[in-house]
């Protein structure tokens, strides 16, 4: 009985230790097989006394009954593992690797527009948008541009076959929004207008027939030329760097008087190095046109030119990006060359 108890006590651990079906078969044979100790003890029951036979027989049967479920459970577990391994070995991956598009970014032109816009929004300017198909009255007449002005010639302007001759066109500047905005808003006015403009230009290293401008307009009581210079000087320092200085050169625009061209100091050299790739030794970079709003423009929109003054400015976005990043060919912006665009992600 002691030997039988020892067999029953060690059986669960021996069964659990079987790592394969072959191992389990071996353990099962050793525990309850024909050549097992249990079978040997069962064959010896006949030699026992009549009182001992039923006791030993019952103990042997209980031992066999206790070990068989444990063996069956372990066999089921090992069979399940074997089936899983077989399925894994036979598995065929029918899927294709997903094609992942490279991560893109905003185009450099849009990045430049966003940055310039943020600078002026921080100063309290609103942002407006206007039609690209414009009327001549807004693009020229209301902006104090006479019928004889060269910019109104078909060699410069893309007119549309809509309405009377020369009455509709693809806007040549974002300035028409000066008039549209003032017609619908009471002063004070502080607004910028980013957008596309169109000219009859041949594509070369510095010209495109379709490009981008940002127009700015401020109208209020007692606005002076000093306000214009201070505003643009602040913008130049924000966009090109805190050490940037500006200068204003007299110029002419029909809708501003007086008018000026704004230059910024070259941020690539210390003031006119002959080898500078940005300013070519001049020391200054021509940036944008500006001036005080002509009283005729204010009067055209119903503002009182005796009580109000204002300033306006307009800049080419491509020009700003080219100067800032040292780009020498405007065609790079429209060629969709990833080698170029990828530098500004």
C-alpha cells in the first residue's frame, strides 16, 4: 500500500512534466501500462489473503481512476499545442505589405503666407480674401489708375470675355480688396489680403504668370508715414531677423501718395560683401511697394479724406521666400521637384 500511495502521489508531477505526446505515452506506460508497477501489484493480488484482496483491489482501481483523467487532460493539452504548431507551420500569408505614402508638408509658398499672416494678425490685422476674377472698376478705376496706364494694356493684363470689353479680368494685384473691404467696413481698417494674382508675363527665372501677393491696408485718424515705416520695420525684423534694418526709396504707385519701395538690409552679410550670394554686394534687398493711401481712393469708397488717412503695402510671396532662402529661380516653386520641396518640410 505504501508503494501504491507513492506512485499515486508522484503521478501528477510526472504527467505534467511530459513535454510531448511521445513523452506522455512513456509516462502512461510506466504508470498504468501492462508492464507498470501498478499492473505488477494487480497481478500479485491473487497471492493475498481473502481479507486483503478486496482492500488491495479497490485501492488499485482507485489509483488507476485517479491517474487516467490527469493523463487525458494532459494529452488534450499537448494535442492542442501540436495542432497549433502544425497550423503555424502551414500558414500562408496572403496579405501584401501596405504601400505607405511619404509624409508631406505645406508648400514653401503656403508656409511663407502663413508666417507673414501670423505676423500681421499679431498686430491686430484681419485677414480677407477676394475674387480672383475681378472687375476693372475695382482692379484699376477705384484705385486711381487712369485708362491710359500701361498696366491696363492687354500685354500686361489677362482680360476675360465677360461683359463689356475690358470690364472683367484676372486680378493683377490683391489691391482691389482695399476697395471692396472699405466699401463694406467702417473705419478704422486694418486688414491683409493674401492671394493669387495674374499677369501676362513669360516664365523665366524671376517671373511667373500666376504668383502670390499679400496686400496690407490700414486706415484711421492721424495715421502717418511714420506708422507705415514702423509697421514694415517690425515685419522685417520678425520675418528676416531682429538685426534687420529698413530704408524707403521714393517711387510711384497710382493708389498711394507718397509712394515708396521698401528695402531691407542683407541678412546674409555685414553690409555689402562682394561675394554675397543674396545681395550681390549691394547690401540692400528690394522687398515691396508701399505708401500712403491716395485721397482719391478714400473718396471713391465713401471715406472722408479730410478726416482719415491710411497706408497700404503689397509684397510678392515668391519674392519674400526667394530672398529669405536664397532661391535663385522662381520656377522651382512650380516644377514639383521633390528634391527642392523636401528642403522645406
